[in-house]
């Protein structure tokens, strides 16, 4: 089973791949710090620039143990390239491989079983535009019905179909998924999506009548919040936080 140690020297990889590894390791650490990890389960993947190869966490490592050097590299078809086959969680390949294949423009796919996301995933109405953050996703969230553990490769087609051209999807009775042109974008979309879900569950728990803004206001807010590259300004600040708290993510 994988150990949280340096797997290979940095010289094994190109500069482009190493930067991707560092950013992806940072994404795992940030997910853990913000209560979006589940011990050794769930996944965040990134495409190695210019290839059909994907980086993913090794099965057995917690999110807080992920480093740039101990990420597992697989093909887009799920073949392990730099480790043992049992170090790949097959459900990670099914979900993430489906998206990477269908969306070659996508650099990163993030999937969580976080508390807020799981709560909203079980609500028939799904995500509501109750906060400024949730309006970022107004009428722009896909939904995928639960089919059991993602061990059946035939689900790949349905996952890709349901996601379509959207950048966030709620997996019914399961969790959340976001994609991005960058790792920063996928993370920031997930951060706001989970924040929105937690807020919604807290509000529903009060039993009070909820105030929903007019559709035109929600659309305006969505446009304002997505007019520039999502996550671009936040990412450097988040990396500075990690550099203070757990700089070994870059190893």
C-alpha cells in the first residue's frame, strides 16, 4: 500500500507536469483543510499538459498526505503508469475518466462527499439561489442520478451526458463534482458550491420561509461572478496559506 513518501525525484517529470503536480497536491491539501476530504476516499484529478494522462491520488493516502511526487499517473483509459494497479481506486477512474474523455478542454476534475453537498444532493429541488455564492451556479448546475458505487464503466457515458457543457454537477444522493480549465478554477468552484450547499442546509433547518431573489437578479449575479477566470486571483493567496501551514505539499 502506498506510503506518504517521495516516490520519485523531481527530475523524472517535465516542468509542465511538475507544476501540475504541485497545484494538484495543493488542491488536495486545501480540500482537507476545508473539510472536503473523506479519509482516503474521493478524488481530484488533473490532466498532464499536452497528454491524455491523468494524475490522481494513490489509494491509501489521506488528502493531507498528498505531495506533488506521490501522485499516481494513469492513462485516460485507467492503466496505471507509475505504480501498482491496486493503488488506483477504480471508482475514481470511472467518474474522472468519463469527464476527461468527454471534455478534453478540462484540466481538472474535483469530486467530494462533503456534508453540505451530500445534503443538497438528496433534496428534490437541488441547489437554490439563496446566497450570493450560490447565484454563481444559477441555472448552471447539472444533475446525475445515483446508480450505486461507480464501479460500472457503462456509467461513464451517462455521467458525461448529464454533465454536458456545464462546470458543476450534483450527483444525486452522492456528492458534488466540478471541472475547470485550471486546477484553481475547479477548486474555487467547489469551494463556493460546497459553501452554498452548507448555507442552504443551515437555512432549511431553521424552518423559516426562504427569500428567493428574482430570476433576472440571479442571472446578473452569475454573470458578474464568472466574467473573469474563476479562481485566478484566489489561488496565489491559497498557496501562500499552504506554504505556511504545510509546505511539504510541494515535495
